[in-house]
């Protein structure tokens, strides 16, 4: 099982990451990906850019934990999380999550799980610059609800 976590300022090479998932194992029959970008509006504000910070070492550790939990829950042969940091403009990629499996349900569900947990548990901080100033962005209640829906046995 190949687990990959990268925190980087550089743009994400989608073609390269997809190929790595595809070639991770001969049994790969399904690949699910999520690619998040900076949108131009949030809560009736015109977004100009965002700035993402992280806690080096801790962020990678938490993201690796998320991937290991996905591996325990689903039959996946590879999983990748790449998250950008620094200043990002509208339209730029923020995050890539990809999973590879023999079967589509494992790929879809594990990718969805990873993204939900990443949105709520990863030690990453986002400051949004918009037409009314700047604000630190916190996770939404809907993100918390999605993450709680994955809890095992009423944890």
C-alpha cells in the first residue's frame, strides 16, 4: 500500500499524480480523486486570494493518520493527499486527494472520507482576503456533520 502526503507551495501536477495512482498496483481498477480550488466568493464576499499556513511535521503526521484509517476501512492500494500552502489566487488548486482500488465503491468512499476528515482535522489554517478585508476561515458546521457521519460504533 502506497501512502503519500505532501505539503507544498508549488502547483499540483494532476496528470502525474493520477498516473502514480494508476500505476501503484496491477489490481487497480478504480481511481477516485478530488481537486479543490480557490473560489471567487464565500458568504457574500468577493474573494481575492487566500493564505494557507500549517504546522510542519504535525500536519504531515495528521494527514498520514487519515490515510492509514482509510486503508483500515477500505481496500485501497494507494492514497495521496497533496495540500498547498502560501498565497493562492482565485482558480488555483488548493488540495488533491486520490485513492486507487480494485473496485469503485472503495475508491469513492475512501476519497470522500479522507476529504471530510481533512476539512475538519488537519492542522491547516486559511486566511481569506476579500472585498471587506481579511478573515481566518474556520470549518463549517456542515463539514463537522460530514466528518461525524464517518465515526465508527458511536465513537
